C-alpha cells in the first residue's frame, strides 16, 4: 500500500497521516514538500517516479 501526502494539505491534517500510518504497518509513505491536497497535480515530477517505482514492485 502506498500513501503520499502534501505537507501543506489543509484538508487532511498531518496528525491524520500519523494515525493512518500507525494503523497500517508496512505502508510505504512519502511526504511531498510544498504540496497541498492535490500533490499529484501540483508536483507530478515528484509523485510520478514514486508511483512508477511502487507499481513496478
């Protein structure tokens, strides 16, 4: 399972990410600096390699 989160996300607080990560052991997690809720649109150059690598596993 893969989880990405934009550090400036105003919809989902960082505490929620911490809680989710604690509930799903082994989840692959990446924080995207300067990104908001739509990190995949804001920073595709950072998200796409993460997605490709994850899907290739």
